[in-house]
């Protein structure tokens, strides 16, 4: 730690603490990748006695083929399961399903602002290199545009093993 950073830290009052989050937003893609972030969001919500908003942003519909996303029923069911799990752990939670024509990351940022979120806790796949450049990262775009702090939690990678040998 640089001396200037250490001096700044030493000037903080001894009773200084991080702000308490009362409204936590957890955007989820409803995959295993988001499980670690969901567990972290639950932990923070319990520690702060906060309301947890479990949010899923539907992908924008394809202009030619869809008026509404075909994954909406599955998303509603998955959000209901997460909501029940949070409630069973003693967390005040609400589910939000976002439908919009804007990119998913813009919808997440807009939702966080609308709900007055103090903290966003979201997962990431942790892509690097060319795949991150080609596909992009919802998490990086949310971090860049959110009005509040964003905690990004790397999800566990899921590897598929085949029992077939060549």
C-alpha cells in the first residue's frame, strides 16, 4: 500500500464503516453462473436487513419473428423458485422480470435506478480475450453505467465431460 493511501486510511474516524445497502438488486441470467452471485446477494441482504430485488431481463425480441420473448414463462418460473429460496432464508425479496427493446445491460441499469438500488450484485462468466471482445460483458457495461456500486462475482465454470473416448 502506498504511503499516501495509508495516510488517507489513517485519517478516517474509527467508527467509519461502509454504507449500508437497504435495496439490493441481483440481476440473474437464470443459469448456474449466477448462483455464486445470488448466494452473495442473499448474504448481503441478510447482513443489512435489505430488500433483495431478483431481476431477470428478457433479451430483446427479434424484430421479424417475435412480439414477445418465448422464454418468458420459463423465466417467470425460475424467478419464482429463487424468490421462494430467498424467502425461506429470511430475506425480504421481490422478483422483477424486465421486458424491453433496449440491450439487457441498459435494462438492468434502468431498473436499478428506478428501484433506487443501493447495490447491484451480479455474476459474470469471466470471459477474457477474443470471446470478451466479440460477445462483450453485461457486467462491464453495468459497472460503467450504474448509479450505485456494483459487486461482480465470478461464477463457477461448468465443464462438460464426455464419457466417450476417441
